[in-house]
């Protein structure tokens, strides 16, 4: 139930994952996609906005997000705050397409794996109250605990180092098999019971492996140690004290009032995709509501952008979460995972974040602690490429280069148009970009980075799906391409022809 931390070499192993690819034939394969969206190498300038002009910043954000929405690539809400000041807060698109209900900042949204930061904090609060220790065996708090779990500690559940297998991976997030399991009542407890019969993937504490199952187990540990239901403990001890007035945990029975409907976008084809398809065109398919029966410590939270801002502020140091405890949360373990947060860098700045994804929903909560910035993104289109929206909007806020969303008309090329572009091109770092014509489309391969099918916009300009960018060829005097510029994330990557493919 997570939108993984852009793990490499796959985002998910579902062909091209529903959370990433708008069109499954968009490209043959891709590697290290997070790098495509966060590289900060020297580049030719894109559009830049100074960070000290909030009005310009808000205008640029609105222009960018409006364009993505009009193209059918975003629906949801975005909030940006610096310290105590909200710089930007607005909804886009539709929370319910059938009823034409606009998506507003007050719209409730399934935030999926962002839930994990609350489950970890619940365990820390019980530690503070002397009701558990982080080095306790999980079996000290669980009935019918399997022998294999006795070495697993509470902290290892929090850091994804328990070795307990992830239930989501074999189910393939968003698949029919996944929905058949996740739409049943009592799924959270049943998944834990199933996991008890399986061996660990590795000795506890020796590796990092993201496990939604581990956080289902952690929720049961919290429930046992607290002596009250998990939902009640998290609500009364965390959500309400934090001022998260519209947030809550799914009870498995009712759909909260004002919850956005989640949608998926079927394969529209490149002509409609690049030209833009309004959200009202009738192509969106509602995803079935998942009961997320408690204790769903991996993904059971719903919230608004305001609620998540409130939590972000609590995590700056507060009466609810003292700075010493916040520092503990943001101390990275293996693979830079803290307690429910990924700790790393973005745009050469310290960054704390967690994202989430479920059928019909994607979300991202991002903190730049040194700048005092919080960015919240909620989207009810699961093929929206939210990662690109987050990257570009963050660039706008930080005054980094960014590009407007691409749209265009798919061109029909003659065989000779392709032939003049094929070849091997030398990148600045010495790597070779190989461009060849496959039966269906021109393909660009950069070893260890991506294999991308290119969609023609003109005889020399192509859409580059992995980075939502462009590939532009420059022709030499002989009529063949002499160089190529692969532009994504507002950065130019120029390569000169080295020879035939």
C-alpha cells in the first residue's frame, strides 16, 4: 500500500506500474527513474522563480498545476508552507467526477503509506509511557507468535529490517488479484495470520526490505501494548492533539464524508495523451473502495492537505513531539529509512519525506527542514505521474529550473526520417546513448539508466516518457543527426554522434 521510495531498479514489478505509467506502451523499460527526476547536474536554465517572491511563486505553481489538470494529468490538492506561513493552498480537478464535485483543500484523501509515520510514532509514545521497548521481541506483544518472529524487534518493524515478507509484492498492487484480497473484510488481520506461516526473507536487522506486512504487525503490537484499539490510540494520542481535525482512520465499515473518489486512467493512446484529455471526458474508471479494516497500520489513514501540514509542524518540535523525539524519528537506518520517513536529499538540500499509493490514490509529504518548507501533494488519479508533479512544483518553490507540462501532436514519420537519427551518441560522462529503430518506434538506450520508446512530435523532436521530457536531434550537413539533447526535469543532457548503432 505504499508508493515505494522510487526503489531501483523498479518502481514496482507490475509491468509498467499503475502509479507511474499513463500508457503501458510508453516505453520498453526504465531504470533509476528517481534519478531522472532529481538529478541536479549543471544544465541549461529552464524557467526560474526567485524564492523570495511568494506572489510570483504562487502564480507559477498555479500556472503549472492548472496546465497539468487541463491536460488530464492531475486532480487533487497542493499545499506549500514555510514556517508558520502558508504560501500556496489550492485544489484542482474533481474529487467526484460523476457528481462534478471539485477537489478542494478540505477534501479528504486516502494517504496510504504516509500512515506509517503515525504507526511508528504510536510505538514511540508507548515506549515513552513504559509500555514497550523498541528492542522488545514482537512476540512479547503478540499472541500465537511464530518461532521465526522471536528475534524480530519492534524497532526492526519500524525500520523495515524485520525480514517479514511484504504481502503487497506477490499480490501486485492494483491487480485484480490484489483487489480480490483487499476488498474483503478483516484483511489486515488475515494478512498477518498468513505471514505467520511464512519464513523470514532474511535474518532480522541485516537488510532493508520495505514491508507493508511489517507495519500491519506493528499496528497489532501497538494495540496490544496500549490496551485499546489501534485506531482509538492513534486518533486520541496523535491526530487530535496535532490538530488534524479532518483526518481519521478507516473503520472498515463506512466511507468518510467528503472522501475523494479514486480513479485510474486506461490506455488513452499517445494522440490523446499528448494532446490532453479533460477529466470530464468520461474515460476515468473509479477504483473500488478498500475497507482497510483496522488495525491497518500500513495504509489506513485519510487526511487533507491541512491535516498533513499540521503533522509536519508537530514534527518540527512541539509539546506533542519534542525535538529530541523528532530527531530520533529523522535519524536514518538502513537505506536511509527513519521511523516512518525516508531521510535523504533533494535539489542538494536535506529532505524528509514519505509518499503513498493505493488504487486510485497517490500522495506525498515532503519536508525541507533547513528551509522550513513543507509541501503536501494529494492526487486521486493513480496514473497521474505524481512524482513529476512533485519534482516540478518543488523546483518552483526552491527557485530551481522547471518546465511546463509537455503537450503536442503525434507525427507520422517516413522510414528515412528514422534512419538519419539512428546511431551511437557519446554523453558528457562518456556513456553511450544508442538510438535504433525497432518495429514500432524509435528507441533510446542509456545503459544502466533507461530504455525508452520515443514518440515522434516532428522528424527531429520526440516525447521522452521516462522523464516526461523531450529528445531533440540536430542534423548535420550530411542530413544525419550530429547530436541529440535528452531533456527531462528541466535539465539538458547533450550527446554527440559517435557512430552507427
